[in-house]
């Protein structure tokens, strides 16, 4: 089966990258590799091929029956004694029965194909989300490194102030302890990065230690890509129910065909031995007897029950589809609202971070005049770090929710 997919649908998030930086192709490359190598996706591909091959399996007629019999007690006839009997018989299904079987099996294969499409979408979403988790981790490590460097600068300032008697040694110790805390957070993030990297590499079915390069800077774009609830109706999870409904229709057509009679054609050959004591026409003439048989399902309660089951199964599929549509619509609405919330949070944290930097500038100017409170310095630094981390989380939330939206409507 061809595993190529709609570039526009799959890489809509990748197009957001292209507006931001030159690393936009990295995620696209990873998705391509995952689609080509992921064992779970290959499993669904193989299952679809097996289901498709079953069409050839049902394109058959019942086995031809052959029989051979030997007369232990030879019956005597006018033309001689019967020695042995050879028979052949072939039953044929009613007209259109084989076609109905092929149509039903083909419909089941079509439904199975949607499992592959769904798995592919989920795989692309998983790769994208794992990629964004790596970006988030890397961005946080970068911010922590910057804050550690900033604290070292403050430590130097505090040591100078201690020397001239304008600050306490406790301030130096507090700054050092704060650096230790941030270093610990960075080291923990490093381990978490390795775990997420392993997860992504395994989605691509490659060595867990393969280095993955993620984008350095990721921002929220000025406008969102369009999302339309109408497109939700074309989601493969819903299309699968349509195809299952169609397969039940084909199952009922097959049921009607199987409730029809079967016709059989056969031939019996009986070997007759010549009578040695007589000479007449047809002495020892073998017997050839063509036969026609009909198999009629007189007791057809089985087929009536199957018809009722098919009707109930169609009703069940309709209810399942509506239930799934409601769930997907709720998920889509939540993802859209959460993405909007992420944009709001990002803008708020940007404002807060600017004000925190303004406060930092005021403190630095105070240091130049000889008056500085390093407790205030620590408080401002903690606020800055909080706002920076919140910014990164907002970016992460925006793209994670965009991935969910992309899974649902593209």
C-alpha cells in the first residue's frame, strides 16, 4: 500500500515553523521518517493488506466432490455384473453469491484501511508533541543557564558590597544557594530531555541515543491557521463508522444471497463386466449417469436472525458514530479555547517580564549609588524566572493544542 500522505494536511504545523526560523524542515523530516519506519503503523498496513487479500480467498466455489466405490457383492444386471462406481459432484452458489462475498470482504478491508489512516494521524501528532516537549525542555535549560549567569554576576556584586561593608555575607550565601537550586533544576531537565529523546527516537524506530536537533526559538504566530468544525465530519475516526455501516449493508446482501438455493452438477460412472456366457447388444456396457441436484435452505431461521442482527448492528454503528462525533467536537472546542488561553498567557507573561526587567534596572542603578537590597534582587530574579518559564509553557501549550486541532480537522 502506498504510504504517501497529503503534505498540506500533515505539515500545516510545519508551515508555522517556516514563518519563524530556518529549522522548519526538521519536524517534517522526523514525521516522514516515522511514517516510513514506525512498527505500529507498519502493523496496521500489514493488517490492511491481509484484509485486502481475503477478497481473493472468497472468490471460490465449494470443493469438487469425488467418490470411488467397489461392489463387494456384485449386483447382477441384464448387461452384466457391476464392478465399481466413480462419481464426481460440484455444487455452485446462486447467481451473484460470489460477487456479494467479494463486496462484503472488500468493504471490511476499506474499514480496516481507516485504522491505518487513524494510526498515521496519531503517530504524526505524537511525533509533533514529543518534538515540542524537547523544545520546551531545551528552552527551559537555556533560561536556567542565563539566570545562573545572572546570579553569578549578582554574587560578584554582593561580594564587593560585603568588602565595603554595604551588604551582609548572608546575601552572598543566599545567592549561592539560589544558584545551586537552579543548577539542580537544569540537571533534572537534562535527564528528562534524554527520556523524551528516547521516546521520540522509538517512535521513529531508531537507536534511542540518536541526537535530535530541535528548533532554537519558537514563538506564537500572529494569527492562527483556520479551523472549521465542518471538517471534523471528514475525520477518519468518523469515516470508519460510515465504512463499517456499508460493510453491514454488504453483509446483509450476502446473507440474502446465501439464503438462496445452491445448484449441483454431477456424474456417476459404473463399470459393468461382460457376461461370458451370452452374446447380445450392450453386453458389459458401462453406465454413465449425469445428475443435477438442488440444495434449498427450507429451514431459514438462521438467515432471518442474521438480517435482524444486521439491522441492530447498523443502529449501533449510528449511535457509536454520533457518540464519537460529540467526543471529538468537545475535544476540538477545548483545544481551540486552550490555545487561545495560551496566547493570552503568553502576552501577559511578556508584559510581566518587561516590568520585572524594569525593576531589575532600577535595582542595578541603586547599586551604582551604593544602596542595594540583595533580598529584592533575589525576589526580582525569581519573578523573572517564573515569567520566563510561564512564557515557555504558554508556547508549549499553544503548539500542543495546535497539534490536537491539526489531528482533528486536517
